[in-house]
């Protein structure tokens, strides 16, 4: 699945996808490419949250 032209994501969405979902589904590889800086920061923040 690919998404384009995303300008922002909320903390709840990032938490659910990049922390909760990844923990519950370790077999699924989730990646993001060419993201704008605000989205990269949010995703990295959630990835580093336990």
C-alpha cells in the first residue's frame, strides 16, 4: 500500500501504526520513504517510545 501527498499525521495515528501495530505484528515490515521532516520526526518519536 502506498500513500502520497500526506502533509501531517497525528501522534495517535503514528503511535498506533509505528509502535502498537508493529509490536503486535512483527512479521509485517512498515517503512516510509520521502517523508517530510514533520512526519519523519513524529514517526521516529513513536518508534523510540516504549
